């Protein structure tokens, strides 16, 4: 009888210990689940230098977005307008031709004039009719070009005219007659970067 009571008490004690261990295991498991859930849902909040870097990067991104949005609203420059050229010196060169014979003209005097400051520079074509000049860059304007050559009209063919060499002689003669009677209106040349601007001119012989 005493043996049975002892065994019953021992079994009750073992059952109590097992129940306690089971509850503890459940509590630990629940705590781990909560920890995982919190870790997955909430990122660590950065502090110190790390937070300063994030704020700086965000501000830089916002500033770039604002700049791009503002730039998209700018209107295109009006005719004759250009942005300020960062190049300090302009290089201009080319060849002067006889409009009728299409031969290069040596000894032509070219004057590059700034209509605002009234400063000017002169270049003379060599034996191959070539000229070259270097002048200070101008803001939102170019140099007006006047050409003088004994026996030739002061007015010259617009340097933007294309296909002059392919024109018939009769057509070129008509142009030469018009230029002989026309008032000289200097064309304006304006480089846009440090690359030399190549501009050819055609002079009309006086008849």
C-alpha cells in the first residue's frame, strides 16, 4: 500500500515537471516568433553618420529632380540668341573664291568687326586664297565680316549658300551681276566651341 502511494506521488511530481518544461518551451517559441516578426517588419533605425548620409542623399536627389523639372520648362532661345560661350578664343578660317572662275583669290583683306565694341581684326588671304584669324569670343553675338579686293564688288555671296561649285556659269553670272549692284551687307560668323569655324566666301568681279 505504501509502495503504491509512493509511486503515485512520484508520477504526479514527474507530470508537474514535464508540464512546466512544456510551458517554458511554448513561451520561448512564442518569444522567438515575436522576435522574427518584429525583425521582419521593422528595419533598424539608422543613427549618427549613417543617418546623415541617408539625409544628404535624399536632399541631393530632390535637388536634382527640381533642377530637371525647371530645365524642362525653359523655352528654346529666340533666333539669333545663343548661350554664353565658355571658350575664351574663337578660331575662324576658310577660302575666298572668284564667283565666276571658282579660283581661289589671294590678297583679299577680311575685316572681322564686333559691332558692339567696334573692335576689329584683319586677315589677308595667302596664295591659295586661305585666311585664318583668332579673336576673343563674344557673348550672344558674332563678328561681322567685310571683304575688300580690288576689281571685286564689296557685296559677296551669302556664305550659307550651298552648291556654288555645282551651279552653272550662267547662274553664277546672274548672281555676280546682282552682287555688283547690291549694297554690301556683311555676314556674321560665330563659332560655338573651340573648333575652328570653316567659312568660304565668293566674290563677284566688277564688270
